[in-house]
């Protein structure tokens, strides 16, 4: 039992390390091309779009139910 949990832990740890390495590599790429402002604007627009798609149906349902 301990061996299987240890192997699962090591597997999860290696996956997390791979994700962290990919994130750091992407940050280095953005900095190397001096594209910070462009990425900030892109992520801002993506967040607004996600926010709108997530909360608009809830807002619409609230309006229908309470009005």
C-alpha cells in the first residue's frame, strides 16, 4: 500500500514539475519577445469573455425568475 501511494505521489510530483517548467518556459519566451503588453491585453480580453459567458446566463435567469 505504501509503495503504491509513493508511486502515485512521485507521478503527481513529476507532472506538476513538467507543468511548472512549461509555464516558466512560456514566461521566458514572452519576455524574450517583449510581448508582455500584448499578452496582458489578450488575457484581459479572454477573462472578460469567460466572465461574460459564465455570468450572463445566471444574470438572465435571475432576471426571469425575479421580475
